[in-house]
C-alpha cells in the first residue's frame, strides 16, 4: 500500500483522521450496438470503422435509443436496490472537446433511471452497506490519440458506447473497503450479464471522491474533496485513496486553512508508476455544462409492471449465493468464490449436486479439475461440452473409491474429448481401483516379503513405526500400479502387521 | 401537348407518356438559367443529375413501370436538408462545400416517388432569419418585386416556386420559415404538426419546433407532397407513428358545418391595414360560402415571440455547437491550439445572426439563468398550447394573417433584429404548440405584392386543414397569378 497514514501520526487524546470516500463508477454496458445508433461496439476494430452519421454527430442525424441498454440499466438499478424512475429523461451535457463530435454528451441529469439504493459487500469478514445515490445512462466519448508527433488524431469508434454511471454516497471509510466494494460491484455486473466489466478493456472505470475529516482538540476540520479521475484497477483505487488520505492530512497540517469551502475541490490523476496523484485542475468556478432536456429524444415511461417483472427475473446475487454455498454445500470460502464468480458455472454446480453428487467433492473437482480444463480452452465449465450427469458420475465414482485422485484429472480430460461415461473411461484407461481382497492381500504379502527391514520397524514400538507403515503402503500401491484401493490397502496392511506383532 | 402547371397534373401526364420528364425538367432548368441570375433562389443546381434522373424515369415509364406519385416532377430542396446529390451548406460558410453522406428521410421519400431534384435553395444561415438576407452567399430576391425580400428563412424555396423554376420545393419551418416566405411570394406553404414528418436529415435549428413541409403552387400539390413525406420514420424518435390519412382524395369539406375561428387580439397594432382587410375579406368569403364565424381568444399569444426566442435559441446554441471545424465542414487557417481552432472556426465562419442566437441561447441555458429563462419559456409554451386546445373546442380552424406586412425592401430590417423578429409574430405560436398551419394566397396589396392567409388547425388535423384551404382556393384565383417577371422570361 502506498502512503497509508498510521494513526499515531496525529497527536493528542481523541484526535483522529477519518477518510470519507464516495465513488463514481462508469460501467460499459454489454450491448452489441451503441446507445443511440446501430454501430457495433468493438474495442479491436481499426480507428473510425464502427461509425455512422449519428455517432459522428453529422448535421441532421438523430439519436434512436437502444432499448437493450435501458433494460440492462434497469436490471443493474434493481440489483443495487434502487428505485426505478417511472419516467426517465435524456439531457444534453455541453462542453467542447475533439472526442465529443456533437459538442454535447447525451446523458441523464435530473431524472436518472435509478436512484436511492444500496449495495452490500464484505470487508474483513464484516458486511458493509454503501448507499447508491443514483445510476444513469449516458453515451461515451471517442478517444483522442496522441501517438503521431505534432498532431492529435480522433478515433470515434467508442463514441456513443452505452455507459452506466453509478454514484455512491460518501459511505466508504477505508481504502480496503473501497477495494472490496469495487471488486464486488464488478462481480455483480458480470454475474448479471450487464457488462463484461473487463478492467483491461476499460469497461469499468472508477473515480473516487476523497477527503478527510480531522478531529483536533474536539474540533472537526474537513479538507477539500479530490476527485481522482479514470482509474481502471481495484488496486489503484485503494492506493489512490490511501495516498489522498495522507496527502490531504499533510496539507492540512502544513496549512490549517486547507479546508472545504475555503480552498477549492480539485480533479487529480493517479500516477501508478510513482504512486502519487497529480493535480489536474481546480474545480473553482466549476464548468457550466448547461444541461437541458434533449429535444431529439422523448422521455421514457417505465411501467411498474415492467419493473416488477425485471425484479422477479433478477437472479440470486453473488454475495448471497456465496453465503448459501458455504452453508448449503459446505464449500470452503475460496471454492465458493471461484464457483460463484461465473453464474453459469454456479448453476451447473447446483445441477450436478441436485443429481446426487457429493457437494464437497464436486466443489473440489470444479475448482481443481474442471476450472483448469475450461481455462486452458478459454471457455466456461459449462461450455466444455460435458453434461451435468457425467460430471455427477465422476464425483460418484470418486466418492465410491472406484478411482483415485490422480485418475480424476485424466478421466475428466478424456470426458472433454469424447462422449464416454467416466466409469467406462476408468475401465478402458485401466484406472479403476481394484477392490478385490484377494488381489490386495497378494500385493500386501509381496510388499512385506520384499521389505523385511521396514516390516521390522513397522511392528516395533519405536518412533519409526509410523513412517515405516507409510513406506509399506506406498510400496503396495506401486506394486498395484495405482489400482489398489488405498483404504482397503490400509485395512489389509494393518491386519497383517497386527498378526506379525502377535496381537 | 403542353406541359401542365401543377405537380399533380404533371405526374399524371408523365406516367401516361403524354409529357416526358426530361422535357419538364429542361423547361425548369431553362427558367433557372434565365431568372436565377437576378433572383438567386439556388445555392446549387444539379442539372446533370436531374437530367439523368428524368431520363431514367422516362425509361421506366416506357418499360411499363410506375415510378410513383411524383413521376417526373422537378423540385427543389432547401439547403438545410441533407442530400447526397448536392452539397448541403445551410447558407453558411461553415458548411460551404459540405456533402452529406446520406439523404434526408424526406428526400428519400420524394425520390422514391419519382420526383426530380434540381438543386438546393437559398436560406437564412441555418434558417435563422425572416428574409433570406442572412445567407452567407447573398440574398434572394422576391420574384414579384426584386427590390424586396422573398421572406425567410425558406426564401429560396418560395421564390423558386413562385418564379415557376420548380413545381414544388421543400422548406423547413421553425417559427414561420415556410409560411412567411410562401405568403410573401404568393404560393402555398404548409407547416405540418410537430412529429408528422421525419426530421432525419434536416439540419437542426430548434429541434422541438422544426418541421419540414412543402411549398407549392396550389393546395392540391401541397396535399400531394405532404402525403409523400409524412409518416413514421424509425430514425427520428420524435416522429409520430400514427397512420397518414389520404389527403389528396379528401380535399373537400362541408362548408355549412365549418366553424371559422377569428382571433380579434391578433388583428390589432402593428398589422398593415391592407393585410387586415385581405384577411377580413377572406373570412367573409368563408361566411358567404356558408361557414360560421366564431370568436376565439389566444391570451398568451402575445408572449409567443419572447418564448420562441428563448426556446429556439437555447436549442440552437446546443445544436450548432457541433460546428467546430474539427470533424467536417470548414476550419480557419492558423490555429495553434484546439481552443483557437474552435474559436476561429466559429468566429470567422458563422454569421452575425447565428452568433447572436447562439449567445442568446447559451445565456438562457446557463447555470443560474436556466430557471428564469429556459424553464419559464417552457411553461409559457404549455400555456400557448393550452390556448390552442381551448380555441379548437369551438373552431375547426383559426384564421389569421401570416405576417403583419407584405414583403419588405431588401436591407430594410437587417440592422434591426427586433423588427425582423416581429415579422414572425403570427406564425411562431403554431410551432410552439405543435399544431399544423398553412399559408395560402388571399390577395395583393396596392403595390401588387401577395398577401398570405394563415389557417391553423389542431395537431394531426392536416386533412381538414388542407380541405379547408382547398375550399377557399376553389373560390379564388390568387394562386393562379404569376409574377410579371415570368412573362418577360
């Protein structure tokens, strides 16, 4: 962590420094086309190839709303426990910049699609609640490209991409809580299919608004608010808040006049290389965006029955699902997190368990076996083409002792490559464990006769007995080429050793 | 066979091979060549394109196809409506030479029905004006008296139709820009109800007020053109989805049950006595034909001009913000920074009236002034709309002048913006209320200048509006008069 301030840095009894953070988050909605035209949303296309007269802002062109973007934003609003506006409206936000071809952004000012919600997440084993002030839809701008010396080029492929801007109340108090909030919000967006929410592709961007409340000799001092712009990593969000806490406290220590209302709020940029935020501009004489209702678009009524239907359609959310997986299936916290991180995977897991597979073993196999097969192929477990029934059967033959751990991965891989059942594969691949008492006894006898010294130690009352027994067990498994059932081997071996001890 | 005088008749005979589209087109192009040096109706004439289109249409007719309801009809398009066949300049240096990558919805509709676009007509820059003098490319002259303005902003379109250079032209009307020039030029102009015609491809001035409409030689042709351009368009969210009635075959009305609304408060100060007399006479003609005259009141009409110059300019300040010289159109040389690029392009390439309205609108939307100006204007707009709703409870149509005077001399009002703004005092309310209105010729003043009669009907009542207009026209011959200059051509 960068620059976190230790509490003892401030002297005096009852003195304290409290960080106050609100977040603005831009989430790129996962629609195929742009918010107000039919152009494809793509991040990998050549510059200015996904454009039309509407997103280029050519004279006479008019916006038409992409209904899917509105639906996704309603779903997101509901998942954030927001009230959905019965009537939502479009406003123009005016400013001049080369990547904004109309010189205004179509956004939502005083009638956002969702307001007054909250979002719960866990940090340090505790459940925290952050209030959501609002969530509104808007179009993204294009990109200014500065990689040609002496000129700036503008790429408008991104112009018109649908964004959901989520604004929280200033309810976050630590860098860690902000980190956890952002992580959980990203999981939520992916889980609901609202966004791919890839940080690398810039599909989720964070802007923490940070200030500190310093209590000194019973008096509270609030520093001016810094908005750290456009952060695309959870870690940088955490680091930026920690840094700002420290920077603002130092600034106040150096000059007690550094307080909200006296000194202007400011925009800052996070420099991850140096681990500091850089001053961008003062918000003194804030820019006037001259918001007014966009006359090219009609207000949209969102009927309460539609909201009710969307609410009913809302799936179980990741936080609740993880908790349930811990309790209901006895999974470890990390296994539950891995499985729940993909909604389709979680659904498949539940289907497999519903078929009678033991949940704990199934969970392990999902995390240790199936996930790695899926990752190697860049698909989800469900997309591997293995039915829930076959996955369940693999769990069952594992639990039943028909195969051992190392056989599980081999069989699973073969299941991906073909349609055979795991039992049949275990047979044809010679991986079935032998549960025949006679064969097991023969391997045990052979091992005992070949390792007299170890046998001697095993039946003695020395410290070496346990190790020697383990060694013998290994030798027996080796003789059986892994086919012996370890449990049965243990039982037979114990019996023989007891006999030799004369018990 | 001689070439007919109206679009309706021309399309019929071209379809029956009685007249060739090429001949009708040539005749119009010849008239443009003969007269446009003097009148300056056109900013761009696409003669070759028109002849090629006409040839294609004749060929289609010969092959037994029906090219549509406007087969072979030569038309013109106001130069703020996008066309791929000619530049779209909006009468501004900012867009000099700019060619749109797509055709406006209305242009697609007209061409699909066999109309032939001859060129783009002059206008006040970005439609901001009432005289066509604010064009960066010089004014248009009124064919009835070339020392006078044709009205505006669709001055080029109205003058071209009056001078018989085309059979019809598209105009756009934000505060009277179709009706006032139609009145000044003695032709028919219709401003459809807001949402009746798609705005896709109409370069926005005041988006909540703008409508495209036809300027024609008579009411039947206006009905024909409106029929073709009206209706839903999935590329304009403000376009209405309801079906378009059959205007052309329903141009008669039962005069005995017709209630003509007259608004006394609009016939007072500032109205030229000859115009007042012409409107009074037109009203009495309706009454003589059997209609009932009723008195209506539009108590908030006196605030319409003030309301309009807040709403239209607010929207314009935002709509015209895209003209920065960065992405298309023209830019000024010698700009070092992006701010300079913006400032120089807008400073050098936009005209004074456009700058004036951008400044007014920016002010009206500014933080701290929004409630006082824009929001208040929006409330007044609602009151004006309600005035019309009440008036139409008792009247089928409201009769008013189109403009307080006939066409004024070129240069008369260029230095007095307020006087210029007042020439739209009768037309602005219809845009604010979203209702439909037409301007039809109702006489001439003693100088021989045409006078227009405005008929205003409820929103989406174009069918009855046109039928009432047709009824009046059938009792008069004002629309058959042509400017003296045509005879000399």
